[in-house]
């Protein structure tokens, strides 16, 4: 006896009593009325070998409300999607004892849930077709030819191809060429030290003229004549350009003082005072003879 596999489960689904189909155009969920809702529970898609069922159950007690058996290869008979909505389906419920059936409408709240429900049924039907095709290929007189001509399982031809012996025979050898790695850095040597000493960077190189030039100094940093960081870059050999002399950093211009005036801003005043008055020495506070005072020596 095959094991049961739960392919899909959803705990909240609405079941409606629907009117008879009016024509061959399909079922329309717009004709379903809210007052005709007869059940709200759980929906499960259960597979057992070739057998597939859509079960409507009570969430709390697990009591079975109805079963929609899906015939092999005829899923459209038991489960049919509504023509005006991708969330609504019509199930063909069947009584196992009396073989009587009835059509009910089921509605999912989310389109993603309805999509998963539809995919679970179609995937099971596709797997059953592949299993039946593999059984037919295996029972054929020439399985390789049958698998090659099969349109359902085209990759089955790889299972029936004759195996090839790829093992080494006596006296056969394999030669593997491994590329040598470049010389590793010595202990205590770093990439920056090679930049500071370009001669050491050419060690292990195939060409004798390959040398690493020192890094250019950051903007605003003065250059040095000793080389390394902060040293000016030399022009390449044979370029015909001479090394440019380092340009000294420019000093910011000093503000020019206006002639004839001096700004006085001791108490927050912005008035301009003549330069002679501003630069004149302060008058002596000692009294003079002209003021009527006697002078003692």
C-alpha cells in the first residue's frame, strides 16, 4: 500500500452552494451569493500513488466534509477554475458509498494560495505521466530507442546507454603539468617595501627592465629628493622630457592695508579714523603752564 503524501494544505477556505451551470462557457463565481456559504474549513490535497483527492475538513475536529477524487489524467473533471476569478474553483464532490456527486464552489482569500493549490494538482498529474512513460520504456524490447523517441521523458535515454570503460589500462600513464607559482615575499617584506625599493620588486621577474615606480605624493604634500613616498616621479626613459623642478608651495596673499585710514573696532564701531590720528602717541596727562598752574623743578 502506497504512503499518503500531503501536497497542499490551507486552513481557511470558504465553500459555497452554487447554481447550475447555465452554458458551456464555464462557471462564473460572480453568481455566488454570500448567503449561500455553507462551510468554512481546511482544504488538503492528498496523493496516494496514482490516487489523488481534494479533501474538505473541519479545522478543529478534522471531520471530513467532502472529498473530490481526481481521476488520473483528468483533473479538469474534478477541479475546474472559475472563468471570472483566479481565486475561485468548482469541486466535484463524490460520495464513496452511493457514487452520487455534487458541485460546490471554493474560494481562496489570496491569489498566491490559489496558485499553489492549482500547481499541486498539475504537478502530480505530470509526475504520473512520467512514471507511466518510464514503465513503458523499461518494458520495451529496445529501451534505448524507445527512450530516444519519447517526448515525455527525453532524458531517459541516458539511463539506457551502454557504459564506457574509462579506467587506465596496463602501462598507461597520465602527465599533468602544474604551473609554478611566482616567488613569494620574504619574511618581513611587504608590498609597500617593494614600492620603496624598486630594485627588489624586479626579483623573480622574467624581464630585467620591469621596475615599479614609487607612488605619487598626496595632493598638497611637498616632494622629497630621496625618493619613496613623496618623491617626484621621473619621466620614462627615452621620452625626451626633463624632470621638472619641484614647485614650492605658494603662500596665501597677505591682505593689503588701506592707506590713510585704520579700522577701529574696539567697541564694535566700524567707523574709519585717519591713520595719523590712530597712530599718534597719546597726549600727556601732566598739566602745563598755560593752564595756570605753577611749575616746580
